[in-house]
């Protein structure tokens, strides 16, 4: 077996706060965030073949086909910054992806821990509909819960804040449906492996971050 790595799989509904927490953990855990949604959006923006393929699925809130998504993650894990492991945000998202991921990380000691960020549905809708992200650096804000100092402008680099196309209410409902049908079964999957750790996602951002750091001992 190769040297052990740390693979943290953040579970939780869309809007639960996975991206927000992954970004806060990157420095403390010294691990990169791997967000499959961010990689798809990057490809969409740059009009690559992958981006064109992903677009039709993302527009309706469906999952991009497993084959494509799994290959993309395999490639991403080859990057030098993932040499100690990674914080997985939005992947795996169904049982096929979870079993593929187990195989990918098996040589490095497997998945380390799976924090489940629990948030109720009404709060998820409030979080998603108020979410804004920076066009240039991807920083995540919320118009009420985590507002930038100047409305519409990123605190970090002055970039323009925009709403994701798939954060409109019609698409959000379908994404929640897809989450319950395809992703929620992973809670049982990881629980059975003794890897699940529930975190109360209804707390303020800093408190969720503190709970995660305590759990991960970082
Ligand atoms: P996910 O990556 O799970 O889809 P995000 O991290 O993008 O979720 O968060 C969704 C929205 O909710 C963002 O606007 C973010 O600022 C906000 N948010 C995240 N965590 C919290 C929290 N604990 N309390 C209030 N708002 C939050
Ligand atoms: P997210 O940024 O995690 O909310 O993802 C946005 C969209 O990207 C999803 O609604 C899917 O269409 C697609 N996507 C992200 N991650 C995955 C994944 N692991 N498998 C399939 N599709 C994904
Ligand atoms: Zn920015």
C-alpha cells in the first residue's frame, strides 16, 4: 500500500454549506477542496467539450453521467496538490460514484471520514436562493447570512458577485429531489462502514467550522 492520505467526504443537501466549509478547512487541514460542481462550472465558462456536455444536465439539476464525472475526479486526484488527500465537495453523489471512489482511494487507506452536514429543507431553500458567488475567485456569500461588505462585490478581490443559473427556485426543487433519491443513500452506505459523523449544519458558519475542525482534529 502507498502512504496513507486523508480523504474527507462532505455530505449534505445542496446549499447545506459544503463549499463554504471546504474552503474554510483547506488551510487548517492543509488539503485542497475538490468540488465537482466547481470543475463543471469552470469547464462551462471556458466552453470545453466537458462543459458543453455537463450543461444540459446542470441546467435541469440532474447529475452529469457517472462515467464522465468519475474520470474527471480520477484525473483531478493525480494533481500534485492532492498528494496528501483532499476535501471532497459534491462527490461522490450516488452509490456508483461512492464505490468507484472507494477503489480510487483504497491504495491510500480509503475514505478517512464522512461529515454529514445536516440542514432542514426550508433552510436549504433560503440558503440556495440567497447564495451569491464571486465570478473571479469563487468565494461564496449569502445576501443575508454572509453578506459582502459592499453589495454585489467580492471582499477578497473586488470581483462581481453573481447568482448561479441553477440556483433559481424551479431547478432548486429538482436538485433537492435528486439529492434525496440518489445522494441521501450514501448516508447509510458510509454509516455502515463506520465513517459517518453528523454535524449540525443549522448553526452559524463559524460554529459549523469549529465542529468540523474538532472532528477532524485540525
Ligand atoms: P453547498 O456547497 O453545500 O451547496 P454553500 O457552501 O454554497 O453550500 O452554501 C449555500 C449558501 O448558504 C451560501 O450562500 C452560504 O453563504 C450560505 N451558508 C453556508 N453555511 C451557512 C450557515 N451555517 N449558516 C447560514 N448560511 C450558510
Ligand atoms: P454543486 O455545485 O455541487 O451544487 O453541483 C452543481 C451541478 O453540477 C449538479 O446539479 C450536477 O448537475 C453537477 N454535478 C456536481 N457534482 C456532480 C457529481 N458528483 N455527479 C454528477 N453531477 C454532478
Ligand atoms: Zn472574489
